C-alpha cells in the first residue's frame, strides 16, 4: 500500500457540497492499495502511521506520535498514488489494485487505524471528492509498505 501522510491542523472531505468527513489536529492520509497488497500491508502501515513521530514536543522537536497527541486521521482513497509516469505524458494506473479489492483494503486500513486507537473520519471510495486541509508545518511524508 502507498500512503501520503500530511500533518494537518484541520482537514475535511466534501462530496457534492456536503462534508462527509472532518478532523481537527492530526493527519490526512491519502491511501492507495496496490496490486498484490493484502491485509498484512494495511496492518503494518496503520501501526507505523499511528506511531510515526511527526508532531512537536515541548522543545519544538518532532518527537510525538498521533497517539501521543490524541489526534485524528482523515483517510481518503487515492488510486492516483499508483501512477506510473515512466513513459509518455499520461500516467498509467495499472499498478493499483482492482476497484473491489482497493475498496476492501481501504476500508480495512481505516478500521486498522481505529484499532490502533486513532479516531478516524473517511472520504468515500471512488467518489469525486474535494479535500480541504491546512497542512501544519508543512509536514508531508510518503510511505510505501513495500519499502
């Protein structure tokens, strides 16, 4: 699985003008299931993100995790993280999991974030979403369960 994690002071997802998911201080996680991914990759990624020390401590150093600050996660599916840009100018997305498997793993991943003790809001798989965020820092981290 691939994830782009952004530390945020707030974030929300709107669909057709209605807010479907919203958080305050925490992380926006854009997530993509890749071909061959299993629940094991989702488990590993959720545990890593929940404990990733990207929040400032009292000395201003990134030394606290999402769990430490009691932050939330907004989990949004984004198959375009699978983009292959090696040839031509139009990205290919053949490395993404098939839609039904991608949706299953997306929902499983959100559940695993909750199982880690993180309050979770989500977007809607496959929907045309508008994601609004205030990136705090900015801090943006790319993660791939294959690495």
